[in-house]
């Protein structure tokens, strides 16, 4: 698929912001630090436009710092709990104002973006535990879980499922539904697309993903259910949409995640977008497919909230 020059330029800048990550993680350079890379990455992500009519504020979610994005119009007490990506190593809410704003407008919901701690300083399971703690805080404040949905991309897409599993296991009320965007769902990287999409994926390589997985895991097994939700006990979770780009290394494992959900009586929907790259949703300002994918995900989440609020949401059979 041919993209317009603005999309190509932004993709190139996104990839360039991570060019030094592998040498830093391998300890091969002292001229650049992990914090330098994180700042560059967030600055690059923040170049995606944010509408001026969005209110953006910093909040504390029970000890987890977070950003709250509020659109001009909110339907009741609707909340989207958005989990950012970045391989658990980079990324942060500051790079997601534009994407959060697009979801906020489409859903007429306030959007919380937890700023979980990152590896390698805080390896598995700290980022997942932080994100769950932020969600638990939200529910403990009296937020109706039937009005809450999850969304997240890449590592955050995996956490859409992983945090729901933690909530179920802890007896915390589950949200109405979730959308996993380009999820990094299997850190074993055994899907066929890890080989046959090598060179087609504009942002990732298998060697790079292997290195980032080892860095995040810190000695834990890549098939740990919290780290790789394709191995998790997902019974009883609410409806989940999986969206993945056909050009992604993560394609096969995202399809496996959707199948795993369905085989365990979770109402799952899978969308494979031909020609799309990792988290193409970020490019919604320039890319029609980005806008369409957000609209489709928002419609899925809207239906989940409507069904949950009516008391008829299908959450599966534990």
C-alpha cells in the first residue's frame, strides 16, 4: 500500500526515535541514555495533533500518575481507560493526547491514561501491576464499571486483556468491554508473521522485539500468562475487539489472541486491516484508515457500554 508523504515522514520519525534503543539496552553506548530515548519518543508521538477544545490535566490514580483527557461533551459518566504502548520500555501519556482525544470525542467519554513505570528499571510485572492499581483506584472512587471501557495499543493492547484478568482474579468489577489495538500478545514470538512479515513491518523487527521482550521480562518466562495473554485464563471477560494491521509482525499472534478469547467463551471480534502498519490509529489526522479504525473501535465500545448499562452484557461463562 502507498501512503502519502506526511504519513511516511511521521513513520520514519517514529522509527528514528527508537534507533538507539537496542544499543542502549545492550549496554553498547554511553552517549545516549534510556531517558534520552524516552523523551525523544514521546516528543515524536506528541507531534500528532490534539484538538484545542480538549481539556488535558494531570491526575493521581491511587499513586499512579495519569493524564485525564476530557472532550467538550461527555455522555453521562462514561470513561475510557487507555493503556499506552511502547514495549513496556518507552512511551507515556504525553505522546497520546491526539489519539486519546479522538477516542474521547468518538465515545463522548473522559479518557484516563495511566503513566505506569517502565522497564528495565521496573521489569515485569511492575508495569502491569501499576496499570491494574490505577484501574482499581478508578472503581474504588465509585465509578460505575458498566460505563468503563478499556483500549490500548501494542504492549497496552496486551494489557487490555492482562489487566482485566487481574481484576477478575482480585474480585474487582470488570469494565464493559475492551479494544486491543495491534496487541503485543505473545512474547514468545512464535506466530508465522514474525517471519513472513519481516521487512514489511515498517516499525518492528523480530530481533528488536526479542530484545525488548527480554528486557521487559527480566528473567521471567515469555509465556507467563500476565505478560503474554494468549496463555492467560481469560474466562469471564467482557467483549473484546482485536484490531491488527496485515503488515505487522504481530499479526499471527493477534489472531491467536482473538481465537483464544473466543475459544474460552469471551465474545471476541477480530479485524485485520490490509496493508496497515503497527498502531496506524495514531495517524488518524492524515490516514482515512486510522479514522475508520477508531470509529469502528468506538462503535464496538459504545455497544458494550449500552449493553452493560442495560444489564444484558454478555461477559462469558467463567
